[in-house]
């Protein structure tokens, strides 16, 4: 609203920063770490099978 009206330069310093809410960030990070671990295990297994 301030940007549209042209008032942003006058109030920008006193405004709070943009809020980022991500209540599932920790769960997503755990899942991504587990996926990376499983992909590595799969790759290792495929290399063993190719070498055998």
C-alpha cells in the first residue's frame, strides 16, 4: 500500500521486516536429509552390483 501511494520512502525505516513463516521447515529438512541418505545408499549399492 505504501509503495503504491508513494509513501514507502517516508515509512520504510520504521517498518518491521517481511515475516517468513514456515512451520514445516524442520520436518522438510529431515525428509530432505533422509532422501539424500537413501540416494547415497542406492548409488553405493548400484556401484557394488556393477563391480561384482
